[in-house]
């Protein structure tokens, strides 16, 4: 009888804390972030310069944008569309109860799991859609000049979006002209992209069946001594993501794997072994790999000597972002301008979305505006992510990252212990 009473008290505490966090993290989301027009902006390997609105104008050599020539330069609208197209995963409420707990929300404790989901989602976008992909409706959601975006606004967006879908569902009589045929091929390509766009998001749904949803990640976290309601660090999340991808049985995911570096060292032979593990006895194709490197950029505080290192990482075309943040507050870092990091923030409580239904609303999975944070505020613990499509891609990436001065770190090579190191078996 006493044990039952204790259980009821624990459940009551959980519900109270959940209610408090739901209120705390449903506050107004300010979307105004100011960018300089005189400095380049890097977003996951792409360079944008707001000073040049004409996309045909070249960047001056003094701009500081030192990435390869084949990475496109764009303007404000292109940057906004690119940023908004990244998948945004935040706190949610009113989802199915997490097994073994009374939680129906992750408000207040699930932020690192969410940033880990965002990094993995970016890796899957590169795998299925490519870096050039952007969501056609990205600029149709909340304008970045708006003052706020509340949970009520989200619900209004959802309603209007569903209405627009029903209004656009009427079939039109097809024609047989050459122009229409070309457009149809284009429409088929867009439809294929949208199918994968929705499929990727559905894998992160907040239900027990979603392959990379919160429920599954918590289940895999139990082996690391973590449970629902605990705070998860970037290194632990890296191993949880690896396990989740390894255990995924979806046919579309058999061509991708995750490698987690030990002691900040990436051993090429181990990565290639994972990539060359055949998906079936009759399949000799090598796998794509997401490489996760848990690192610590200093002691109690981040060492500012690592700023160029972080910039160099986020400038690489195969970077899928960084699971990082401020102390006890995780963010997904995706780019930078000057000495400020650009990130997506999971600390907003949104309502549960059932991703199993057809044409579920997409708006709440895309962030309407980026945020910036000074590098000096960054917590030293983080996990860096890369994506390589095949073995040759991995070898190319490894060689480029380990060039003597690719990250502007020649003077730091002897001092730093967290560089992307590759074993001598890379020949």
C-alpha cells in the first residue's frame, strides 16, 4: 500500500513538472535575428553574402569565404530558404506516454535528444535528397520579420495549411504538349523529393513506432544508464543515434550506417569496414556513413582558440552540423557569421503531430528564422557530424580534413587533441 502511494506521488510530481515546463517552453518565440551585410554567412558548407543580392555577382576575395568554388554563393532569400528547409525538431507535448514513465512531453529535459535528431535528419536529407535540395514551401511559412510565433499561431498555420491542401487537391485535365510533358517530369521529381521529405520527418515522429522518435531513442539510452526525464550529453546521444540506425529495419535505411569516434580519433580502417559490410549477400555496394565525433573544446569553458576549428568544420560541404549549446541547454549548430554561431533551438513546446496520417502538416518541423550565439558562450562538450556517401567520398573527405592547413590550424596542430585524425591505413 505504501509503495502504491509513493508511485502516485511520483506520477503527480511528473505531471506537475510537465505542466510547468509546458508553460515555460510555450513562451513567445522571437524570430528577429540580425545579420551583417558585410560578412559572409556559412550554412552547412554553403556560403551566402547578403551584400550581393544578385546571385550572378561573385564574392570578392577579401570576403573571407574560403570554401571551394563549387559551393554556391547566394543572397538573403536563398539563405532563408536553405535554412528553413532544414528539419527542426523541438519539445512536444501530449504525445503517447513514454514506456516506463508518466511522461507525455519532453519539455525541460529532451533538448539534446532533439538536437541529435536534427543532426541525423540532416544526414538523411543529404543521403536521400542531396545538399542542393530545398523545401519548395519554405518561404511560405512564418516571415522572419515577424515579432513572435506562439503555439497558437502554429495551430492556425496547421489549420490554414490543411485547408490549402484540400483546396489544391482538385485534379486538372492533363494535356499532351511537349511543355506539359517536361513539366510533368519536373513534377515527378518534386513529388519524389516530397515523399522522402515527409518520410524522413515521419521517422522522427513522437510515437513508439517511429524509428528515430523520442520513444525509441530513450529505449536505446537505457543501456547507457539514461531514462526519460534525465539530461543527455552530446556523447551519449551520439551512441544512441548509432544504435538506432543499426537497429532500423526499414529497407530505405539499409544503405547507411553510423560510426562514433573514440577518443576524438577516426580510424579509417574501422569506418571503411562499416561501409563495406554488404547489405545482403548479393549486394556489394558500400554504405554511406555518418561520422560522429564527440569532443571537448576546452576545460570548464570553451577555449577561444577552437573558434577557427569550428568555423572550418561548418564550412565543409559534408558537415551535418554540431550537437552543442550552452551549459545544460542544447542547440543544433549549423553555421556561423563572424564569431557568432547560427543554430536551431529545440526549446519550444509544440503540440504533438501524428505523422502517420496522410499529408500531416509540415510547418512545425521547419524553423522560420535562425538564431545566433557568440562562440564564447558555447559549452565545451559537443558532437561533430559528417556525412560521406561511399568509401571514395570518405577517403576524399579524410584527406581534405587532414590537409596541413585546411582548417587554418597549422599553428595549433601540436597543441590540440581533438583534430579529425585518420589512421595511416588510408592508402
